[in-house]
C-alpha cells in the first residue's frame, strides 16, 4: 500500500479494483495517473489532478482508493512538508462561496493592496476579523435572517469588564425563533420554501416528507399558543426525545412564547434526567412514549417518569394516541394542542420579544470531566453558530443540511439555527443513522452538507452499508466530537468524488467551534486548517507562555476572550473559576480556558491531541492519548479502535502506558501479541522510548451519550485492577 506512484502497475490497480473495474478501465486509470504525474511529480499536484479527472469513482473498492492515495504520498515527509493535502479550492468557486463573495466586495477596502483573492488572502482576512470583530459582524449580520424588534446601539460594548466575552449587540431586542420562521429576501426564504425534509426508519422505499416554511411557522405557532396558555413567560421547559420534526416544532414554539428550552438527550438514564430537571428548574418536559430503533421499541416515558418531573407532555412515537398509561398530572400531545385550538387563531401567535442576552436554551456539557455544567444559551448563540455555518460550511438557501444528532447535544440547536437563519433545508431521519436506511435517506433527500462523528463513519465503513448508494450531491462533509481517523475520512470523502471533510472543534459554552476547516483553504485529513472567523487563540508552552503563531508546536490552547456567543455565566458552577482562573494574561486580556491540547504542524494545520487532562508523561516526555491512538489504530487490520491511558504505579515510579482495544467482529487476538504490535508501531512512529505495559481487549468503550470517549472511566478501571497486583 505504501508504494511509490511509479511502482503502482496496471496489475496492482486491476487487482485492487476487484470486480468493479475491467482491464480496459484499469488501463485508462493507469494512463490517467501517469499523465497526472507528468511533468511535475509533486504529490500534491498529482493527487489534485487525479481527483479533478475523477479517476477514482465513489463505487470503487476502498482498497483501490487507498492504493492510489497512499502511493501518491508514499515519500511525503510530514516533518518537512506538513500533512498531505487531499482537497484544493479553485479560485472561481472560492469567489462564489458566502465568505469569498463578501471578501471580494469588502476585501480591497478593508485590507488595501494586501488583498489578492479569497484563497490567497483568507488568513489575512481571518486575522482582520479577530482584530476588528465589529466590522466583520456588521457585514455578516446582513447575510443572516436576523430581524431586530429594537436595533442594537452598537456591535460591541467592551466597557463592561465583568463580561470578559464582551457585551455584544447591546440594546437589541428580538425573538430568534421568529427570525427562523419569517420569510426574507436575503437570504432567500419564501413561504413555499422547503424548511424540513424527513423520513421514518423502515419506510425507506417511500418518498421523503417535506414541510414548507409556512407550514412550519403555523405548527410552531400552535405550540407557542399552548405553551403561552399553560406556562409563564421565562419558564424552563425540557425536551427529552429524538430530534424529530415534532421536537423541532416544540423547541421553536417554547422560544417563540418567551420560555426557555431545556435540552436533554434521549439516551440518558433517569438519574441524569432528574439532575438536569433539578438544575434547570424545569416546569414540565416534552417526551415520547417510546423510541423505535431498528424495529425495536424502547420505553422513554418510563425513564422520564422515574426522574419525577412536575408535568410531562407525551407524544406518541407513531399514530395519534400514546401507547402507555400516563400519570394524572401528565397530558398527551393531542390534549396539549387542544389548548391552543380553544383560541380564535391557533396558528397565529405574536412572538415574545426579549433582550439579546436573554436565555433561550439551557444545555449541558457532556460530562467528560464529571458533573455536567448547565450552560445557558442566549439569543446571541444562534447568531454565532449560524454565522460560522455560513462562513465555514457555506450553508445557504438551496442547501439540504443533515447532521444526525439530538437537541440534548450542542449540534442539535446548531444545525437547526444554521439551517433556518441561512434559508437552508433541515434534513431529519427518524431512526438510527448507523445503517443503510439512513444512507438511502441522504441520497433521496438530496443532502448537500452532511455532518458526522468519526465513530459513525467507522461504522458505515466497516459494515459496507452504503454500497450502491449515490452521495454525489454532497458538496462538503463536516465532523466533530472526537478525533478523526485519516483513512476513515479518505473513505468518506471518496463517496462524493473527494469533497472536503471539514473538521470543527469547539464547545457548548462557545455556541460554535473555535477551530475549523475552510472551503477557502486546502484541506488535510484529520486536521483543522484555521481558527474560526473572529476567533483568536494561542498555544501555550509548559510555562504558560504562547508559542509564536508560525511555529510548529504542541501545547494547551488559550482562547482570546472577546467572543460573540461565548458564555458569561453558568447555572451550577463558578464561571470565572471554570474558564478563567489560573489562565495567563495575553495582550492585556486574561485568556479563556478551553482544555484542548493542540498540535500546530508545519504548514500551520492543527490537530487536537486530546484534552489537557488526557496528557500523559511517558519516560519524562509529554504526549497525548489521541496521538498514541492514531498510531495504534493502524497497527493491525484486526483493530476497530483503541484507547490509550497512563497510570502511575501505587508505589510510585514512571507512568505506565495501557492500551484498550476493540477488535473487528471477525477477528480475535491475544493481548501479548497486540502489546508487541503496538510497541513497535509507537516506537517507530512516535518515540523509541515509549513502550506498552499491557493491553486489555474489550467489547466496547465507555462513552458519553454524545459519543465522547470516557478515558477517566478506563483509567479508574485500571487503577482498581492494578491495586491488588501492587499489594502482592
């Protein structure tokens, strides 16, 4: 697989293509690759040519894609050249992206003679947005479907030092749900525009369902009327159900009526639900009687009841009637909507307008470090995330955007607001995203932007469930939540003729990602190419001093505090202590803590090396779990995924490296053999002084409901297992 391009022969291509290509097609492919190599053998140019000629097809076996890609870059020296690039923006297309278009309009005035074009001047424009956020936001606010009931007095009032993130759009009054529902000329949103497209699991052969903007608005207003008649303004109302069309309608209805949505993931146990209800002081909860996954029914209402909410409004998973007996204080969805029908115009509602910094949504951190933090989203939060989707993922009217998620996790509200404030269509699959049914929905709905998490991509790839489906309408992918695997992303990108897989990493407390990919920059698998627009950060050395911006380095990230959409408070923790205490000053401002360890490569690309608390010290050398896992994931074909942790012996001494492993279904292995394989891979790729102390094979890893790996749980397990050994 690691041959030089010149060594890949016709027979290699034909063999790797299996039954999908003929000898004639293999010959054509071989000639096209040879032509791409001449006259300049630079691997970047060769691969760019291979992709532009569409030599490799989405239906070709992954072995063939691997053979060509890894052969092209076989002699690539990452330490000198940075990560290998797989996607390159074209100048013509860059000028018609959302961000490229405004750069062409405003760039010459804002950057003067330094402005060249959207590709060459992107980094300069990003830095300008950090230094002059008022100018950037004054431009971008005109691009979003934002309607102020009372206009802001300015973009940023930084005189309030008690708000380190800045006082943004002071004086503004609006209802952000109304902004989602109103038609607009820019972006183009009409009453008959398609707002939602969806399909139920198990109905894969039926046409997808569609809902217009007018239909959505009227359904939301019915819910808002019922909420208004039942609750008081400002009440917190929880939602614990899959991200269905009804969940979207309920979420927007709560906010339109001047109440606060409390987001709870439908996978939580009763105890976790109860914690979130208590912390948010929720007056009621919307939920379903059951959840259907893979044709099986799972009770959701019983879990919710165990959490003892004041009141539950219960939707049926199918049909018009709930399939379970309700408590006396609870009501069915049908009964709840009948409250609105008692009003003269149930599908009309006058929005409750509130100040820009009013809370609209309470979300919770994933709990990777213990007790989940209750994070209030204000009306600034949707503006932030939809603007980032506009700038980085080029979301616009006409796009169909799908990201399998839940309103209980940050990506649920992010994708909802990004669609509706940019005039795009939100695509929802009512079922599991891990099988062929979801893949066919993506095809049939004409999805143009698809969001994923790396473990989901790994599942699609290993199960081959997408075979025969057409994903070529997708213009870009997005991924977040955990570290990406380069080979998995190679597979994913190939499904749409090598469209970019844009990485994004941020946090619920930021309302967005602080590092992202960009359609105005070349992309490398598993890396971030830039800080987000208006987001600034530094990478700190072990003494808390920032590395130069152009230096390849590894360290904890510190965010510049001025950040539209970032929190200024938490409901159940000391905001100052969590995000600012102990962080160094930078240019007169205290940096904001995020907790990520970042690696900046040669060429300026970024790789998340895990959390600061996942850093390990092996033989006096600091490294990260993610870095070791990347190497070990590729050590043998039997490996599905790995998790690296380190623990110090009870009696003291150097930290020991322990590897947890999940094997692919058809494989079995002895831990001792894997220990040798891992040690060799780590020593040859990372450091010859590193060695694996022992390996533990498990069926699956402990994860949060948002699929983040819980290394602290694995670490605790190892400490318990080592304890008796140490005493012996």
